[in-house]
C-alpha cells in the first residue's frame, strides 16, 4: 500500500510540474483531467467549465473512446449531480452516482458509472469549473486520500489556469496595442495622403481655374473698353465677348475635369469598367499618349466592392497621370483581371523610367498609391528601369 501511495504521490508531483510549466489553456485542462484520473485511480475523468449562469460551456473528458462520445451526442449541461457540484462549496463523494436522489440519470449509450468524486476548481475568486472522476479501479470507492490528492491537483491546476489566462490576456493586450499603433500609423498616412490630395487640388485650382478666370476678367475689361468710348465699337465688343464666352466654357470644362478627378460620378453610377474606359479616353485625348484598356473577368454590368473599385480606379488614374506628365511615353496600357482570388491591375508604359531605390517611395503620388492599396489589404509593386519604361501592378484580394 505504501508503494502504491508513493506512486500516486509521484504522479501528482509530475502532473503539478507539467501543469505549472504549461501556458496553453487547452493543454492545461487536458493534462489536468488525465492526471486526476491517474492519481485517483479512476477509469474516467472530466472537467466542466461553466459560465456565470452556472451552465457548462466547455467539457474536457478522459477515458471515453471517440465512438462512444459520438453515440452519446451532446455534452452535459450542468443538471443533476453535476449541477450539485457546481453550487457545492467543497468536494462530493458518492458510492453510486445513479442511485443518488439528486442524479437525473445518464443519456443513452453512456457507459455505466457508480463511484463518483467531484471537486470544485476556483481560479482566484472565480468559480472556474469542476473536476470529476468516476469508476474507481477494481470497483472500489473513492476515499479521503483520493479526495486529498484530487483537491491538491485542482489547486495546482487553478494556479496554472490563472497563469495561462494572464498570459493570454497579456498577449491580447499586446496585440491590441499593436493594432492600435498600426491604426494610428495608418491614420497618419491617410491624413498625409489627404493633405497631399488637397495640396494638388489647390495647385490645380490656382494654376488652371485661377488662370482661366483671370483671362475672363481681362476679356471683360476689353469688352468694357470697347463700349466705354463716345463712339462704341460694337464689332470689337462682340469679338471680345465671344472670346470671353470661350474662356468661360474652357473654365467650366476644367472645373468638370477637376471634379471628375476628385470623385468620378461614373464610378458610382455605372462601375469600374466604364470609369476606366472614360479615363483612358480622356487621358489619350488630352496627352496624345494612346492608352489601351483590356478587362478580363469584369463587364459593364459587374460591380466590385465600392472600396475596391475606388482603389483600383485611383491607382490606375495616378499611374496614367504620371505617364502623361513625366514618363515621356509614346504608349501605355492598362490590364484589369478579376477572378475568385482577387483583382489585378497592371499599368505599363514605354517611357523614360526611373530608379526604384530601396526603402519607402519618395514620390507622394507613388506613396499615395501604396497607402490606398493597403486600405483594402492590397499590394502595390512598381518595376522601372531608366530608359525601359515602368510597370505598376496592384493586387487586391476579394
């Protein structure tokens, strides 16, 4: 008997060491149940973890083969004797669990169980769950020594569970802090991109609309000069009026184009394909750089998520704007491919190219495209060599 007691105590110590060295909650709960069955010399073991309402929300078991578990079906819900252990302040030992008046019986296909030992498990001030062992080896009863060993194991396990929960909480807190830092960084980049966009709009207003309106004022002064003399020159006034009318019409075109660049209404109204078709046509006419557009997997009737459509359009728009302004290209092409994996946009030109150095992109336009891509979990790759043109590839998952 002494040798048997020593073996059980050794098993308890091994289990305690393994529990305190473990930080994964699933492993702790599984090892706890196995060790409880071993030290109490029980055929079956289980741990019911319950919520604040006293309902079992997790059930870890030992001793039942998978086929038997499948036949039994659902796990216990915390009624009957298991429910009694939930509200008990200390261990419960029974000679025959099925004969106890508090028992509600076993479900169909459940193996026969008689002897029972249930021990509450507390983590700090919280009632975490209950540890059960049933069917003492040899058909005997659980005694005070079994109870003492399982209670001791439950105490070690409670410390390990609390440690694992703290580690998990610290990891979640660290992950939350990392997410917060990334969100702050992303917000700062988005704000920088917005400020760059505002600066571009301000320059366009000053350089294009401002100059056009200044020309209109000068034209109106000429009209006024033609009509302010004692002998008004009606023909000259009409000529200047026609010039002013043309200047106003040009200014209106510039305002419409600026508004389209800010948010193309065609993107909202009819989708990405029509918006890209118009963009390619307008840039080809304004810059005299032919732009070919090819679309595979998307037609005029198909729509993508609004955020994806906006990012794809903006990247293509910025890429083609760079082509017409800086590349000195004679030709450009845009290829859009849509499939179950995502959206791929490839913009290629035969212009002068540039050096793509290591590290962040310096150009606000290129950096802005990268930030736009990241907003939809996309990736932007830019390949360019001086004298060999540029290729921009945007990939966005669906």
